[in-house]
């Protein structure tokens, strides 16, 4: 029985490695650890004897564990969706309506703003949060459609440091909602504009065109 | 040990039923070819994310424990310790760096070292420090918190400090007041058996390498079982904990620390992979409470109490629990002040 469970663990690891689903679970820099573990499985399976005294009755956790792993080997996973963000706080760069902010760390980027990814935009905004600095700049990014707690439309992506457990969402507001289902991946082009709300001012993307895309091979931003 | 066995079995039964429900849902979806709705998919991605990130460390831990089991003798370790008092405590606290066994594996080793005339206060220092101060745990914590190297340093220093303080305090109590009467030598006892699985002995007739692979296999699967339980709990809390409750807990740092200490005590997750488990709480709970979880968990949990009871009497054991818990709380509060 022990070897059967080990075999199924091996099958599960092989399946997610082969289909590329491994990228949905952990950061790519840890892939080699999984491949190495997978390479160890044959040694664990083939070498040494087992004691007949190893009682399945006392280790009955192995049965549901095995069943779960078998089904996980069959099941087609998809990347994290907006649901995973439900109970978590989200950092939205928002500044007071009456005050012009100027960060001392802010700088002018001379390259084409259309080259920036969603993560680049969020990073730059964390250095210089003043929305007016970006007004009128052209944007070309991809992500999935997301609506925040206040039902504001966004284009979003998850950032991963280690594994899916630490995934946190980043995103850019859209000035108008799109006729798309939440969690659909799309590529979007448009111009940035400043939107005022009762809580302050924030940047939003005025979409000029968008097209649906398939879920990327690595759907998360990995740092 | 019998009571400990029942404790572990009660957890296992709860785990079994949760797993059965989860498995049934999966079977239904697979049978009818349905597409998983987002909540189930996200739950499974986080659940298996934690599990997959932990697998390599569980495997390395199992291989190392098996190696320690077949290659090291407690007599040798005891004879190599320095003579000076503080150095002796310090070197025992750092023994985990060369004997990287988790909190399940170090109890049988500590018992055998006591039987080879190691003072119980020294064995206690080893028991408290070794599950954290070992290379595997250091690496896994660094992997889980790559942006927080100082947090890893805090974890190591806190564990070292608590182990030294508690161990050196207990050096003033005579051994007969600390130890259980029947501390007998079980030479066949293998790592992992003592946790929840009494009676799984490795026959002496097996060759050394047969024993090595057998211990590795058993260790790996037993740890996987416990880790899956932890992952189940972590992913459920992360996705389904009401935001209001989380905010309430987070608003009070000491409450968050106490809650995470309680969680560490209940989930009894192996120190090799507890950082991945804690990671899922890092977005909601303050880092000081995550530190409390990572410091207390490897020293004390439901699974460790019966194992420690096989060495210490009830009274000293309760003092150990009180001391370790208070010091972990104190260290976490200090972290929140200075970080």
C-alpha cells in the first residue's frame, strides 16, 4: 500500500509537470525542486523491503490521501481566479483630491509606455502615486477581468513570491466596465485618465480596444 | 503514549471525514465532467500549492531522518559534547545543524541520549532547538519568505534563545524530579513511529539500506498526511475566513499572536514545511503572529505533548509548556516593536 500511494504521488507530480499546471501552484524558480523530488520517487518505490507490521488500520489517512491525489491527477486545474482575493485587502494607489503629490524618488521614463506590463505600472505608481503624472499615457497590457469590493472594473493579475498560498492581486482600474465575464483573460489598449471619487483621485484606463486571449502559460507575475 | 495515540487518532478521524467530503465532491465533478466553479478551483490550487511547495522538503527531511536513524549512535554524540557548561548547552542547541531531524524525530533520539547519560536539561535544549535550528528548516523558511531575511533570523534567534533559557533553567532541577520512571531503551524504535504510530517497528533482520528506504518511505507518507491536513486548514481559512473576523483579530496584535500560537499548537505541522503553511496567513495576520506560529509550533503542539510525556513527568512538562509559550509570546511582541 505504501508503494501504491508513493506511485500516485509520483503520477500527480508528473502530470502537473507535464501539463504545465505546475505554474499555477508554485513559483517557477522552485520547479527544479519538484523535478528533483519526482526523480527520487523511483528510488523510494524500488529499493528496500517493507515490514509486514506496517498497519494500514493505524494509517488510514493514506486512503483519502490516495483518493484525493488520484482525482487531482485527473482533474484539469486552472489558475487562481478573483474568488481567491475575496477576503483579502487590496492596495489601490489613491491620492487626496486636493493635493498634488510629488515623490522624490519619481523619475521620467523615456521608453515607450506601451511596453510596460501591468506589474510595471503598479510598481511605478508605488514610487510616484500622483495620478496626474500618468494622464494621457498609452497603455497596452494583459490580465484578467476583475471587479473589486465596490464593483469597480479592473484588469488584474496575481503576483507570486513562493506558492499559490501567498498570491496577491494587483490591478489597474478601467474607466468603464467591459462586456466580459469576470476572470476572462484579455489584452487591452487605451489611455490613462484621472478619475475622482469621494475617497480621492485614482488612475483608470480608458479602453480603446480589447481582445480576448487564452490563459497565459504562466498566468502569475513572478518575482 | 496511549493518550497521545488517541489524540492523534481523533485528529486523524476529523481529517479523514473532511477528506472524504472533499473527495466525494471531486468524484462527482469528475464523473459528470463538470467545470469546477472558481471557489473550488481556487481552494484546490491553494491547497495543492502549499502541498507541492512542501513536498521536496518533506522528502529531504525523510531521507535525512532515515540517515540519522541508521548511521548515528547516541553514545557517540554524548561523548563528543564539550565539557564547559554554557558551551555544552550551546552545542546541543546547534546539534540540529548536523542532525537535521524534525520535532517527531528528535524525541526518540533525545530519549536514547538521556539513556546514554545526557542530563535531561541538555536533552530538553536539543528537543526545543533542533526542529528549527537545522539546515532544512532554515532553507524552507528562506524559500517561503524570500523578501524577509531578517524574519528568518528572528525565527532562528528566538528558537535558540528560548531553548537555551528553558534548558539552563531546568539544569537546576535534579533529574529524578524531571524524568518519568520508566525511561526505557527501545533500540528498534524508528523515527516517525513515536508520533502517532505506535507499533510500526523495523525488524532487526532487515539490512541497513532496507531499513533506510523503509524509514524514508514511512516518514515521507506520514509527514505528507499531516501536512495535507495543515494545507487543508490553511487554504480553508484563507478563502473562507470572514473579512470582518480577520480585521478584528488583526487590529489587535497580541490577539493575533495568541491565535496563531493556538493554531500552531493544534495543527502540529512538521517544522520542515511549517513556513509554507504560515505563508498563507502572512497576508491577513501581522508578521509578529506568523513568527509566534513558527517559533512555538516546532517546540510544542498536540502531537509533541505525548512524545515529551514519554520523557518528562507532568509537572515539569507543564512548566515547560508555560515557559515556552510565554517566551514565544514575548519574542513575538518584541518583534512587533523592533521590526
